[in-house]
C-alpha cells in the first residue's frame, strides 16, 4: 500500500473514531466504543500483516481478493503435474522443478526441504521487501508464491 492510501485510511479511521456518528452510538457507556475499538484493531492488524484477520476472510472473498482453498485432492503426483502445468502456462515452456525452486536435491529429506523452504520464504517474504520499489515487491511476491507452491507439492509428495 503506497503512502497516500495509508495516510488516507489512517485519517478516515481516526475521523470515524472521534466522530459522534457511529454504528453503535457513543452515548452508551463502554458499549458505544466497541465499534471504534474493533475498527482500530482491524486497521492495526492490516497495517502490521498486510491482510485482514482470518475471521474476516468472508470480506476478502466478497471483494474478490481471496484465494480458493483446497486442491484437486488426487495426491502428490497430481499436485506435481498441476504445479508443472500452472508454471508452464505462466512462463512458457520452462519447466520449474519444485526441488530447484527450493534449492534442494531430489533425494532430500522432509527436514531438509522444510529448512530450505523457511530460508527461501524469509528471503522473499513480502514484509522483508516492503521498503523496496513496487517492481521488486511484485517480483518477490511472485517468487514467494512459487516457493510456497513448491513446498506444498514436495510436502504432499513426501507424505504420500
């Protein structure tokens, strides 16, 4: 979120909190401040984590920003094939191996895969690159998603 929108949201939240016009009137002792506290909590959580809390996922789905949860349910081999198809469609003919994305050998143990995932995820996590320009943030976000998908594929493969 660029600084203009951040400042605008903060100003609007502060105006709502001090405004006498609320969803729950401030005339009611203690109860009148619940909506103000809830809005302040949501704002602070969003500014800290860059997303809404889990119990607000319905709002993200309503706004069209939610990612569908679940998968094909056909085991590790199907997930790996789906992973390859997704990346083939996104990047032409280049075949991305989930082992190569995480930087581990094909015979790596589950612990080695998990350690490589954590290291790569920390390097490209959106919070770690938030100070960089928008282009770097977009590239890091794309790489972070690739890392997560590769880890999920390998985790299911090791399990099943």
